[in-house]
C-alpha cells in the first residue's frame, strides 16, 4: 500500500480560530479526519504531522524515504516564502511533492506571492480553502499510483 506524508506547517494548528475570513472555520483535526477518510477510499496510508518549526519539517522530509513514504503533500504555510532549507530537503529526497495552500497566495500581500517551494514540487494547488488539501491528496495519490 502506498504511503503519503502530509505536512502542515506553522500556525496550521490554529485552523478554525485564526483569520477565519482567510482560512475558514474547519479545524485541523476535522481536516485530518476528512483526509484520512479520503485516503481509506483511495487505499493509501497517511502519515500526518504539523510543526511550527522549520528544522523539524526539514528532518521529517529528510526521513521520508526511510519511512517508506511514496509522496508528500505539504502546506509549508509561511515557510513557503522564506525557507531554502525546506526547498533543499524536498530536492534531496527526490519524491513527488504537491504543495497546497488554503488561501490563494497570489491574491494576497506581495511577500506571499513568491513560493520558494513550488519550483521543486510536482505541482501546487491554492485558493480553494480546505478543499485545496482534498485536491492535493487526489493529485499526489494519482502521481504515486503511476510510479
């Protein structure tokens, strides 16, 4: 069975409480439950983590292959725009990666419109609220099932 790693970046633990006009009302627990249900239907296993710490995210990505991960779905959140380290970790593991964002980062502040992560990902989905994760999971499942 294929295994997908889902990484929620900084402040995503505050979903449902933080800027609901931008990020919606769904909590991270509810989002993860929905993703688990979709994964069961798709017959893939999920490993889900959330971290507010860049180095921890880098470590998690770096161990992905050793843990049998076939693909990664990542919302790097604020690190999207600042983290060369996460970008380099993605390059190093050589796994398919789909980047997701709840908001449309290209319709936000100028500093949020540049992703350091997307050029090293298979694709990016943004702007569909929590549905971005659903679309991203479908995409990464399709990608890993073709490999």
